[in-house]
């Protein structure tokens, strides 16, 4: 398991915390000595911020960097603030340039500037280069430390370059192939170099590759990398010249962050920046409160609608009983459509120009679902209550399902066109929207059928 | 971009379809000649099932296999049914064993058996081995074609083994290191072999590795692989002996499938097995209808509750106006908690034994949110309507938020304990549950405050 059974971590915390109070650092050092990198990462996230730095200092240097790299960026920021300057400078210079850039985003600007100034010239230049790309772009997540080969070089010559770059490069398994102007013309795998005739030219054995530009959205580039199933994707500038490589493990980290974000937004919460148990209660609160208030304000529309139809409600009070059922079903139908379309957008299965197709499909599915539910609901209501009410409920279910599926399917595409994350028009948002309009439909149908 | 701008595909379809009708296959061959593998995959998914086989046949052999591997398993199944037996046999034997196993799961049993019988002995054995692991286990997703090295071998000897296995193995960049009983004792990267002294022993340069057993859940093993940031994870049997490797690109595919599943369930739909536009309308319908019916039946509880409180409603009709607002807010709060906790479970940030911590945290956050909303809602209602109604609304908001956050936070953990996918206790499910209980709370509070 990635994360070891968390029970072990709870036990570890129980062992460590009394010793932290007693300042018995040797005993803690012993206790954490055998702990795996993963367990250590989880452990640090679970300790109060002040204790983290104390425990972190007890790790052997090599392991300390491994653990640090595995922490969420926000947790890295928390930890750094608890350490001494000299310790931070040392961690900072040991990080890969792309990891360094992620950390810089989490730190107070003054500290970040100081740290950057403390780097060796080479490292500072590499880091500054990445920081020059816009936030959210793949330029910030790629590694500028790669080995490239030339199309007109021989396999033997290329292998020499690989060996020379082994120490420094983040990846040597997928090698970008460049022409004389540093433009990417293909890729070659290390295994292809190993199996090829040493005298052959790289151009004879290289394969085609896709590329992304450093200014592209990191998520799109990451999905390109994982979608192609390649170990690294060449990242180029606007003149197709190589500037870095996005490795698949970094691509996976980008996508995991995006999935967390989408999943959160779908539920109407802002994504957490730290693991759940490491998130302070006030951060949990603030991740939810804004959306909840916005949605509650939206929901006051339903109060308006019901007060407008006050008379109808007073004449036939039984109508009130079905309000939660009807708007609930509408909300569910809308959610279903929105969920499906949002995911299809995220996977690039559809794009904004498919809006017509989505509209037709969702309308058809909504009518089909509404007909079934309406028939069932109408008949049952007619039998239990009275036929006229049955007709009202049946027709309303049909109308609400058709409307909700269409709105739920279109909204994520509208969001994409407006260049907003489609997951922002989240399920709760659609529910609230469908609630109010569903009620209007309900009472109009009731008035027509019951002739009041 | 992974998927090229889909507008191009629409154009391609417009070019191809008239020629399919005219049986002008040469022209189609020309049109698809320059199309990239990705575009071709998307194109096939968008064509009617019968036309797919025709277009697929026009692809050059090498490209045909690449395209086939990129299709969703269900789309592979669709395509196979349209091809001639001989063509299918040829595709089937060209696939990697793990891809073959995924396809077998999609095919009618008779066809699968016939295809398996047609394989060369070696391929049949490898495939049968994978098929022997339970569905959903990592044993079915790993590759049995790997190169392993021995801890007591020299680097030079190991490089010879790598060169010998280059042709056949799916991965050679991360090499499992075995002892004399084939037990995994570490891993060594190809780059470490390249940079090491040829006379050194593998045991001197190898690193530690995690492993998973072939019977482990594929998602857990995949998250382990991507979480560790390794290119391949050794998969072992119950005696720690190596049986395969899970490569990171296969791990990513497993996780992408799981994310799609989780995201779907969170919205109360069954996951689609094909890309959205390739999904027939009846499959869209059936992915939603069961959940929608279940939820509608659950929602009849709200009708019951309201009919029980009929008298209260008739005495103070204004109470009905706030029903959608109150249950909507409860549903949103519950969704937020459920979304956060479900994601934390998926990322292994928390486990079932954290149920107490989650309960306390969610209760606190729920009370905080409820207090804020209750105070605002209560005051506004008191001003607009009357003070007593304001008190009812305020207190109800507080109670409903606290209850909904707690239920929403606990339900996913309950699901995990019951060994059900936490995403199954989805947001619509929680909304429906919170709706009915929220109404009971509302009317009890109203009766107490208004003394009716």
C-alpha cells in the first residue's frame, strides 16, 4: 500500500508525542529510524506544525530530502516555516528545479526571494527559467535537466551523451531528438539505443513524438503524456525548440491534483491544500462556507417561487407534500447529466463544439427517464391520492427530468466556453438552479390541470 | 493535446462517411493515411459500429495495433465483433498479455475461448496465468514479460540479460532484483546499471522497493506505483516470488478508470464504458435509471414526513415556503462533507479507524457552518416575515447543517467498512437521506417554537 495502514501511524504518534514533551530526542530518532519514507510523510502531516520541524530534523539527510519531496506543497511550506534558515537553504538547494518552483509558490515572497538568492548560479538560473512561465502552465512542472540527442548523431555518440548526463538528468529513458536548431524532431528510447547498431544514426531509429509548449496548461500536457503512455513528453518554446521534459511521474502528480480539484468542486467545496487530517478546522470551514452561502442565497429563489404560488398551495395543500420529491428528482437528473458531461470534458472526449450533440442526447435521455418516472409516479399517486394529482405529478416529473438533464448537460460546456473550470458549475449549483425552475413548472402544471 | 481538436475529427467524419456509402475505400485509405494514432482512436469511437471495422481494416498493420491498444476495452469489444475471425486472431496474438486479458473480459465467452485456443502456446500460458487472478486484482493488469536480475550477479552480467530481453520485455528501465528463490529483494534502474562499475554486484547498487501481491486490488497497487513515483512496481505471489511488473503507464490507466468510476458514482450514475459520444443513448439511459429510481423511492419518505405534519403545515402555511431552502442547504452541507471524506479515503489520507476523528471534525465544522447560516437566515427571516419564524429557520439551519455534515462525513467510511465503494453512498444518496431527516427536525423545531 502507498500509505501504510494508518493504524501504525497512530501508534507511532502515540510513541513519539510523550517523548517530544520530554525532549527525549534520541528515543524519537530510534523510533523513526525504521519508518519508511511513506510512513514518515504521513506521520509529519499528522503532527502539530511545531512538532514537525523537531521530528524532521532527526531524519538522516538522504531520507529527509525524500520525505520532503513527498509532502504536499502546502505541507512543505508549513514545515519550512518551522525550520532554521540554514536548514531550509540546504533543503532548497537539494530539490529538483520543478519541485523548487512548487515550493516557492507556497512561501512568503520575502523568504522565497532570500532562498532563491542563496542558490548556486546554475540552480538559480534553472529555477528562474521555470518561474518565468505562467502559474498553471506546464513550464513550471517540467524538468529542465534532461539529456537530448541529435538526429544526425550515431547511436554510439548518443550513448556517450547519455552516460555523461546520467548524474544530472531527471530522466534518460526517453530522449528527445533535436535537429541543428534544437527543434524537436522525434524521440528515442534508451532501450532502442541499446538494441541498435552502434554505427546507426539516431534518425533511423527514432520515433515520432507529440510535444507541448511550455505555456500550455499543465493538466492538458499531463493528460497528453499519460494518454500517449510515454515516460516523458518534450516541452518546447514557441519556435519548437526544446526547453524541458515533463516526466510521467510529474504528469501523474499534476493529474492527481486536478482530480482532487474536480472532485471537490463537483461537491461544492474548494479543494484542500493538505491531507484531510492535516487540514486545520478553520481551513475545512473556509473551504465550504463561501459555496454554501452562495447556494443558500440562490435557494431563496425557491422561497420566492413558493410565496408567489401561495394561493395555489393554500387551496391544495397536498401539493406541498411532493415538493421535496419533485425537486430532488430534478436535482438528481441534473447531477447525473452534469457529472457525465464534466468527466467527458476532462477526458477530452467532447469539446465545446459538441454542444449541439450533447443537447440532443441529454434531451432524449431526460425525456426517456422522465417518461418512465412520470408514468410510475403518476399512476402510484393517482391510486393513493387522487387521479388529478397523479396527472400533475406525472407530467411534472416528465417536464422536470427533461429540463434538468438538458441544463445539467449544457452547463459544464458553457463553463468551458467561459474559460471557467466546468466542475465549478457543480452539482449543488445545478441542483439549486433546477430547484427554483422546477417549482415554477410544477405549479404552472398544477394550475392548468386542477384549473385553479 | 492528447485528443486533437475534435473539430478535425468531425471534418474527417464528414469526408469519410460519403465515401463509405460509395464504397470508395481507396479514397478513405488516403484520407486516414496521415491521421495520428490519437485522432484515429477518437475517429473510430465516433463512427457507427458497422463502419468502424471497414475503416479499421484500411489501416497499415503496425498502426492498426497501436490504435487498437488505445481504444477503451468496451470499444475494442465492439470492434472485434465487426471483424473477420482471421483478423481478430491476428490482433489478439499481437496484443500484450495484459491488454489481451482486458479484452477477454469484454468478449462473449465462446469467442474468448476460441481466441485463446488460437494463441501460440507461450502466449496462451502467459494469458491464462493472468486470467487466473481475480477480476479487479492487479494480477490481471501487470505484465508477465519483464527482465529480472539477480542480487549476486555482476552489473556486466545483468546488462547482458537486459540486452537479451530488450525485444520481448514490456519494461527494462526498472529491473526487479531477485534472490536465489526468485523472491524480490530490491530494484535497480537501468541508469544505475549504466553508471555502475561493470564488475560491481547488483546487491551493492540496488535500492529498496515496495511490492504488491498479484491478488491485491488493482487500484491500491496502481496508487502505490504512482505514489512512489516509480516506473514499475514488482508484483509477487504469496511467497514473495516475482510474478510480474505493473508499469506506470498501466497504473495510470487503472487510476483513470477508477477516477471515472468515482466521479460517476459521486453524481449517482454508473460509469460509462465507452467515450461519451460513442455511448448509445440506451446505455446513457441505463447508466442513470436505476439510481434515479432508487433515489425517487427514497424521496417518497419526504412525502410521508410532510403528510404526517399535515396539520402543522395547514396551520402555518408559510413553513412550506422554506422547505426547499432548508433541505437544499442540508443536502449541500452533506455533499461537501461526503466529497471531502470520499476523496481522502481514495488517496489513503484516512482509513476506517479514523472514524472518530472524522466524526468530531465534521461535527465541529457542521456546527460552525450552521451557526453562521442560522444566524444570517434567522435574522433575515425574522425581519421579512416574523420573529418566531426567524427563530425556527435559524435553529433548523444550525441543526440540519450539523447533522448533514456528520452524516455526510461518516457515510463514506461506513461504505468502506462494508467493503462497498465509498463513492456509492453518493452525493444524491446523502441528499435524499438528509432531506427526510431534515424535514422531521424542521417540523419538530417549528412545533416547539410556535407551540402548535
